[in-house]
């Protein structure tokens, strides 16, 4: 019984231990291969020592990677780390594209989408936004002025959209009532079911978020959060869909201390404003992917 108990305790300790074995190096493998006798007999894999000794150096690199895989801890993904494939009816998708053009025309004609938003807009590219961020930082660095960059990512952004808030905000933005009625019908009592292998679950109601795979979902998201830039003050913002970047540049000063103090103060202020906005609209932030 003592051995059984010792074994149980040891298994528990190993399960929470963060200690790992030293990785295998290419030189170790090369050294072992050189010591192999050039036998032509093989095991069930039909690969002999003779064959291994003739393989090129690139094989050693591949073997090193394979031998080090065991060090990495295997894990089973949680449901919130996966993104299911949504199969929508083809005719529904076609109709949604038509509605999308109507919504896009309304939003663009009324200049609702801020220029800082580049996601899912004609003529706007992610590369353009990245270059804008780079140029902004490069300009201040060239002047020897530090810049604080804040990167915010929303958690399961499209899956967390608050339906009631979306309808209310669309109404305040002045969307035609005909389109508003469509979105009420589109979101109300929406149902889905999950198929995994040969198993199928019962239908369930979707109370939050947009349907995955719908062409309307991304654009409705950027319309819903078209007022996000208003909480950032005069600081430079760059947005691509649900990814937000804020650049905070300090006023020119000969002393370094007041610059750091300004960046710390303004950075805290901006983070608090973004957090308050996210709480107000029930759009949680992905803390693990939000950095400064």
C-alpha cells in the first residue's frame, strides 16, 4: 500500500510540475548515429542502421524536432479555443449579401465608419493599417521620442455581440426601419444545432453574437463599434475589424522623466476608457492577447 500511495502522490506532483527535460540537440543525434553499426537488418519500420547513416544532414534536423516533441505537454483544446464550421443555406447567404450591400451603402453614405477602421471595407487593406502603425512609430523614434502602443483584442468578438444593444444603436444611427425590421427578424429566435461525427445535438437558441459564416456579421460588428474611437481622445487609433491599436505620443520635452510620467498616465487613462466601453456594451476583452 505504501508503494501505491507513493505512486499516487508522485503522479499528482508530476501533473503540476513545470520542470521539463533538456531538449535533444542535433550534435547528440549525430554522435549516436556515427556509433551505429551499419547493419542492414531492420525492425517493423523497415529502416536499417545502414540507411540512417547515409541520410543527409537535413534528416538530423527533422529527427531533432521529432525527438523534442515529447517534451511539449499535450493538451486537449477547450471549446472556447475552437471555431466551428457553420453551414448556412446557400439562398440565405445570397440574400444576406444583398442586404449587406444595402447596409454598406447606408453606412458609407452617412460616414458612420471611422477612417481608423480598415476591416471589411472596400479599398481598405490590413497591410495599409500595419504600415500606418509602423510609420507612426518610426516617425517618433526618429525624433528620439518614445511611443506607447496598446494592442487590444476582443474575446470571441462576433460571438459576444449583445443583440438588444445592436438594435438600439442601429436605430440611433438612423438606419432605415425596413432594414432594422430585417435585423430584428434575423437575430430573433435564431437556432442552431451541432454535428460532431455521426452525433447530432438538439436545436438550441442563440441569445448572443452573430452567425459564423454570415457575410453580414463582420460588417455589422464594425458598425456596432463605430463609436469606439470617441473614447480614445486625440490619440492615434488603428482598427482592423476587432483588433485595436492605440499609439500614445508624449509632448516634446528635454527631460525623460516627464515623458514617461505622461505615457504612464495617459496609457492608464486609455485602458480604463476602453475597459469601461467594453463593459457598457458587454464586449469582453481578451486579456491574454491585450498588451502594451
